C-alpha cells in the first residue's frame, strides 16, 4: 500500500493562516512588554532616603507622599518648584508639552514603620501647617492580576493545541489550523485534483482492469447507464495480497476518468478520541460530494471494516471503530446512487470484513487481484524497465523466470534496487548481474562478508546447506534448486535458493518431501557431527507449521480423516476458541510429532546412503562459498522431476531455507 508521495499534495497553512499566527505571537509579546514600556516613558525618578531628606525635604519642596502597598513612597513636588533648576528635569513630561504632575520621585521602603519614624524625625522642626500629607494607598497591578487569570487559560490552550497537533497533525493537519480541523477528514487530494496514473502504468492485471474500466465508463458518461434506469455501483472493493497493485489500479481509474481522487487509509479514521472517526467519515463524504464526480479510495479498509461485535469482551475497546464503520455504512446508504461518488477500497483480508459492508448497495463489486504469474511478471517488468537505462543482457522474460512469487511492488523494488547497485558500481548501464544481485538482496538481505565466522562454524553451515541441497535434489517434487551459498546474508548464515514452479496444487507426497528437504540441514548435522546446532530454527518453524497444516487443514492424516479445521472467514479467534475437542487436539499434536519424526528419520537414512555426495557438496561449498545447479548436477547426476498426483492447495513462493 505504498503511496506515491510525489504527486500527493501535502496540506499546508495558507498565507492568511500564517499571518494570523504571527499576529497572535506579536500580540502576546506586546502584552508582556507593555508595563515596562509604560514605566520607561514616565519621568519619575528613583531616589534614596538620604538624598530625599537632604535635598528635597529640607527645602520644604514636598507637596504630598503616597505610600503604595507599603512598598514604595511616591513623592509629589510642589508646583512652585517647577522652575527650580534641581526639579526642572522631573517636571518635564514624557510626551508633548506642559508639566508632569507626578509622582516625581519614588523611594522603595523597607518597612512602613521605619519610613514613618524617619519622616517624623525629619519633620521634627516643621511647623504644623508644613507637615507633609502622607496617604497610604493599596493599589493592585491590573496587568499581573489580569495575567494571573489569563495565563492558566493560555497554558491550557497551549497543551490542547500540542496534543491536537500530535494526534491530528501526524495525518497532515499543521499548526493552529489543526485545532479546528480535528474532526475533519485527513484524506489527501491528488495534485491538480487528478491522478496522472493511467492503465498504461498497470501491467498484468487484465481481468481486474476490465472490471474497473466499467467504473471509468460510469464516471465519464453516467447518462448512458442512468438513461436505461441502471444504478451506478457505489463501491468497489479490491482484494489481494500486499503489493499487487490495488492502490495503483485505483489511481489509474481516477487518471483514466479524469476525476478528483481522495485517498485515505482506513487506519486514519481511527483515533484515540471517541467520535473523531465518524466525524471524519462524514467530512470526507461531504468534501467528495462537492467535487463529484470523484473517487474516494480507502486503503486497508479492514482497519474499520472488521466484523462488528468481535472482541467485545476485551473491554469494548472497539466502540470507536464500530461507530466509524456505522457512519461509513450510513454515508454509503445516504448518498444518491447517481451522485457520482464512487468508493474504491482495498484490503488483503476480505474474509474479516463486516458482511454489512460488502452487501450489494454498498461495496457491491469485488475484484480479486493475485500475485502475478510468469507472463504477468514479464509485463510488469516491462513497465518498470521503461524508465531505466539497461544494456542488452537484460531481458524481461529471464527476469520474470527468476522471480516466482514476487508481487508487482517487489518487481518495482527490484528494478530500483538494480539501478542503485549499478550506480554504486559506477556503471553506465544496468546489467543482468545487477538485477540478479537485486533479487537476492530483496529476498535475503544484503551480503555480510564481514561477519566473523569461525572455521568450525563455517563447516557446520556448509554441511547444513549441503544437507538441504542433497535432499532437495533427490526428492522429485521439491522445487528445483538454483544455488547454494554459505555467505551470510541478512539474518541467515547460509541459504539454498529454489526456483519454485508455478503450481496451484501440491500432492500429499509433495508436502512430505518438502518436509524432508527442510529437515535436510538438521539431519545432515546429526549424521556428520553426531549433534545438532541452533542454526535450524527457521527450518523447524516452517516444518512445524507445514505439518500442522497437513494434519489439521488439508485432511492428509488418517486418524483425523477428511476433516478440516481451517476457517476461511477469519471469524474465529483461534487463540481462544478451538474448533475441536481436547481429545482431537491431542491427536493432532501426536500425529504432527509422528509425521515430523518419521520425515526426519527418512531424511537421515537418505543422507547416510548418499554420504559421499554430501561430503563432496559440503567440501565444494567450503571451497567456493557459492555453488550452482550445474555443480550439483556434476556431483549428484541429472535430476528427475516429479508429477502432481493428488489435489491440494499449493503455495508458489520463492522459497529460501537457511541455516
Ligand atoms: P497495494 O496497494 O496492492 O499494496 P500498490 O498499488 O501500492 O500495492 O503497489 C505498489 C507499487 O508496486 C506500485 O506503485 C507500482 O510501482 C508497483 N506495482 C504493483 N503492481 C503493479 C502492476 N500490476 N503493474 C505495474 N506496477 C505495479
């Protein structure tokens, strides 16, 4: 579900929003600075008691004193002294003309008692009518009082803003605007409102393309259908494994129909706050209706569309998701069939979707995408090779043959990886070798030649891989082996590479032979060294899973019989509810253990019989580190391939078994 980030518009603050932000900041600073600004413009002078007593009081120039808040004494000088050279300065007004009426001086006092005492002492010789009038005033500072009220609110607002930015900003809302956009849809609209992807960019999805072409026709020319009374479908659901081109196909529909394309991930609806998801759904449909005809693409719809009522006993944590889903259902019912809004949704788990969502009238069309086959891979390679500079050795047919089980996204990734590898090696053109390196890198990670492995460990790895190789070579139905390597890559220490054949069915015997091939490494270690190492963990995991599938799902076991406990609807919580009795559970466990043990014994027997070949393969591996099919052919002779004899589901994924 990759997004083509290049052509998606990132929501940003508009210039007017930015201006408002700046204005708010400026206002805040101005408010902070206001009191000090006012103070700096008045001519009131601060003075010490001693100077006050000697220069002012003694000259009987004081008119009155106001003691403010028992903290400071504000001194007013008599008007008669305005012309006096000593006082001229304090009578000068800060702005304009006239006389400053005071306070002219200020004394900061320690305690009111001391001040009174000092003043009484200084006035000792004054006549009664000359005594200075002292007033005690309580004043509150309006600014700080106001700040005391406002600041907590500002702080609260700040925290609120921060939280909303974190939770909604992550989806694209930015800055102050995100506070107000919280319940709004976070769907992104493609640049120029239209997708520039067309069906030319989609390869190998012929059938799916045919189906969605209808949608394009509906969008382009709804009249042709409505004329006959037909209703245009409201929703199309694309189902398929990741990377098979669901997003790409949806974009191509929008591109072909030349209509706006809203893209959103199902997960983006679900927030930690209750009610947000539903409000986002409402908003998305409102926006879409304004832009109709258009396409809404909801990726990973299973995030909201999962069956309701499931997991309710886990504390009702899904209430929010359920209300989001209900809103989606309501919206899909609510809009007029011919309003021109078509909802495309993608998922890789159609089985777990709520039945109400996929009933006709909502998502009434289901399109299944699958991993591409050889021919389709070739077409996809052709699309992605188009922009690359390649040399003659690169051939899309060969590349397709080397990449069974790869998805369209894997192929796109390989093409890009090959270009990067070629560029790193300072080549002018990308060659076949770069593509092969890219395939290996994508499958198994980068080669780690610097990993320190002791000679003893190397020997164990070589025999382990040789074990896989020999058993795989001898077992007819196991996929053909292409190469064996003991160069560490990614997490693995060594690897056997297979080229799976494209098969839809795998017989019971083939399953068993594959078990043996996977156990080959461990068996080889035991046969050669008499002891097994921890290197076979990955193999054992695969073997155990496959064995359980054989017994419990495919009905390959005699005791369990033709019974399958597989649940294709995904409705059952397998961790808590088992579809079989305790007794049957025990039998399954026993039968799985027996199956794996038997396969292991058989593998060891085969290896003992082919000890010489095993030794040769391991020695060659130690010598060359990487050996190919041809080397194995020289040691083990030509390989005969098997036939499919019975029916069962098969997987055709590029297999890799590592030590
Ligand atoms: P999904 O949504 O199914 O997970 P995407 O549509 O996001 O997969 O596919 C990811 C990328 O893989 C696409 O951008 C495209 O480059 C490539 N891709 C996938 N399928 C195809 C295809 N059929 N043809 C061409 N490219 C494909």
